[in-house]
C-alpha cells in the first residue's frame, strides 16, 4: 500500500513536469498505479488506517505526487448534497467549464507541500470532464463544488501546476471576479 514515504515533496522536479498520456489498452502497471492511488485516498480518510500508517488525509492524489509522470489521478470526495465521487481516472480532461468561478473559503492544501500557503485558489465553478477507469470504460461527469475543485487540483498536478501558483500574490484573499464561495 502507498504511504507518505511514497509522496514526493515540492522541490522534486517531477511535480513541475507535464505528465504523459497513458497508452491504450492500459498496461497492468498503469492499472495498478491507478488503483493504488484510489486506495491511498480512501485509506487516508479512514481514521484507523490513517492513524496506523501516519497518512495525511486527502480527497485526491495524482501520479506525479508519487513520482510517476503519467496522466493518472484518483479522488474520493463527497459533495454538499452527500453524493460520493470515487474514481481512479486515466487520461482525464476538462471538456468544458463555466464562466463562473469558485474557491474554497479556507484555501487549498497539498500532500506535496509541507507548509500552509494561505490564499484563495480560483477554480471553475462547474466543469464537464471525461476520463477512463482502469477497466477501460469512459467516464463523463459534470462536477461542481468540492468534487469539481478537487478534479481541477488533481488535473493541475498532471500539468506541473501547484495550487499556490493560482493564488493572487498581491491580494491573496481577494475573491476572484464572478465567483461563488464554497464554505
Ligand atoms: O493533490 C492532492 N493532494 O495534494 C491531497 C491533499 N490535498 C487535498 O486533499 C485538498 C485539500 C483542499 C483542497 C483540495 Cl482541492 C485538495 Cl485536493
Ligand atoms: Ni495536491
């Protein structure tokens, strides 16, 4: 199982690379990576497992964060209505997005960043996304709220972008134009 020792931290150049698409049909290795990422996120949210293995809780994780520069990430996150979004996705992408923006009231955090970075992170309020599950099925989702923000945070990891790259340096707590806050 993946633990925190597998997570690479800022300063490692892999976090700034553009990850490569995963060839189809998916190899056993890439399928294993996808499933391990989802298992890690679930474990990190399980109080007993997280305590036993000293896992920092997260709602998602991307392959570059374990040193694998491939377009794979996983998320396990519940929206404001209690709907659970639990996926390991290969070759994920945003198909379309709202003009409206959003942001988490408390900002964002990252397993690869061992420090607090205060500030609001502008995200699209709604995203239409697609990707492939490890068994090769295509997934098409319309995401908003925390699941939508999480998808964008993980997709950024595949493009070498860290959440703090998006914080307004001059006015870190200035709500983005045309945005709705998520508390
Ligand atoms: O890339 C994934 N991580 O670094 C896992 C740790 N961060 C989080 O769970 C997290 C926390 C706040 C907002 C977002 Cl959007 C995310 Cl994703
Ligand atoms: Ni992260």
